[in-house]
């Protein structure tokens, strides 16, 4: 099918027409014509490469009451994503070729986004024995990102072996940086508010100690390390140092860590309980600066849906995690665009181009420039639109959004995956 997008603004720049034919951007320029093409009035809309999320929890198999690949994919498309990486902490754990292929096929069948399964580093996320990394890499899912997210690969010798192993096929280890002996029974960020509330604190050093260790290991063995959900100012400084040394290290930050702070725990509302925890305003500013200067490479949602009973309970019993897919771009606009820390090309780089290179989805046409001949994976955004977040209107099966009741900018009007609309006029097409 042929589509003609009228008057869109690639990267927020001059308005042009974009012609899409047979899954490819056929032409970009003023006043294009195409007989029989479906037309989209894109006047004033910002065009970006389709967003790529390196960190999504789709819960299937095992917790379909909280999310399925289909519902998560719908939320992703509505958020402007064309590719997401599904974390391995499912039931059964995605630690074999069979499980990652199941998740990959479910994603393919959804038709809404490309779903790239993340393989577990260790068997059952147990942290003692390497999983079948090579078999997952050779599977139909072509896994290249491996993570025990939710748990840290705490054993340094095991972490070293994992880093060495993935070099054989160009893989990357994505570390959940948390020294477990420093976070026993921890409930929130360690600081003034945890002391006042009497909740066990989660020190910044628990994250920073593991990052320091792992960047040294990555540099020593010459392998690729990706640090998940960076949350502290100290972590940003460690990453900056590692990159200055030339180590092959990348990192991500979540939308919620770019916007929300630990004082929200004073509400005792478990929707604000997350791992790693919300930090201080100073940490938020350091994370924004790190994302702006490229020390942090990517925004990743850590979309973590939970069933009602896992969130609507007392704080100590609640499971950590927040929804993120549908509001991610809006939060980036608030934290980075409206503050003039990033322009729209910077947003494209941190939310699409770099994530596609880190996770390998660039091989499937994601993160490409909006030029003639490129795969037609793109999103159209009404940056001026504002709306109040209503959990009941979200596509996810879960409702644990920390943005409920907030008025946020930006509305995804259309998303195209290989030239096929997955979202039109703000509505999912499957």
C-alpha cells in the first residue's frame, strides 16, 4: 500500500511530504504527488523514526493477568514504538531457545511492533549458572541482549564469563545494577524521606558499586556492557569515566527517573514503588544532563505492568514497577524538550537511533534516518497537544501508571511499521 504524509515536520524541522511505498520511504520533499495513495494530513506533526524500547516487561508467558504480548504491543504502538525488547523474567524464564522463540512468535503475530526477546544471563535468573546464551543467539529470535533484570548478576566471576561468552556473536550483557547485600528489605531511596518514614533505605552505592565493578570487567575483557535503568548522579559520573576510558559501555534511563522524585513515597501509594527506587531532585537533574550530553545513551521505559492485587495493597507488600510505554515520549518532552536539553533530533537519537544499535534492531530497519530509501518505521507526533492521563484509557491490562491525573504534552497520531499503519488518528489498528 502507498501512503502520502502531507506537511509533516521531520525532526521538528521544515514541513515536507513523505511518500511511503512497499514498506520504504520512497521520497521526501515538497508537494509530492502519488496517484491512488492513502493520505494523512500531517500539518504541524513532528515526524520521528519509530521509537525503540530496550527494556519492556510483557509478562507473557506466566502473568497474562498483568499483560500479554498483544496488549503490551498495542500500548507500545500507541506510544510511538516500532520495536521493543521483552525482558526475560517471565514464567517460565526466557533462558532457553524455546521460550525466546515463543515470545518472538507472539510478537510477530501481534503485527503491531517488532518484539525482540531478551535472554536470561543465568538459568532461572538464579545467578549461579550461565543460561543457553549461544542457543538463544542461534534461535529464530536471534537474541543479542541478555539480562537477569529484576536481579543483579552479583557474582563477578560469572559476570566476567557472561561478558566473554557474548563476544562470540556480538551480544551485550544488560546489567540490573544492584548489590543485593546492600538492599535487603529496602523499600525506597535511602535519604531524608526514608528516615522520616521509617522505611528501609536503598543506598545509591548499591547501584554505583556494581556499575564500577562491571565497567572495569567490560574494559578488561573487551566486551559490551549495557547498564539498565540508571538512577543516581554517581552512576552518571561512573559511566562518564568509563566512556572516557574507551570502554564499550552503554546505559539507559527510564522516563520516571527523569521526572519523579522520592518525596512521592510520602503518599504511601505503592504506584510509586519501583526498582531502582525514585531518587532525589539532584539525581533527576544529573540524569537529564547525562542524557543530554550522551553519557546516557537511551531512554528505556522499564514498562512493568502489575495486576491490581500486586499494587493496591500496603507499600511493603507491593511489587515494584510502573507502566511506561504510552507516556514515555510525553515525559521526554517535559523533561528534555521543554527544558531545551534536547531538540527533536536528540530525541530521535536517544529514543530510536542509539537504542536500535545497542539492541540490534537496526538490522530490521529500526532507527533509520527519515530519508528516501529507508525502511518506513516512523511516528507522527502532535507535540502541542496536551491531555490528562486516565489509567482506564490505557491499552495495558494493568493500571499502575504513576502519571494518573497529570496533564502531559504530546499525542501520537500515527505509527508506521514497515510502511503499514499500526496507529492512525491516535487509535491502534489491531
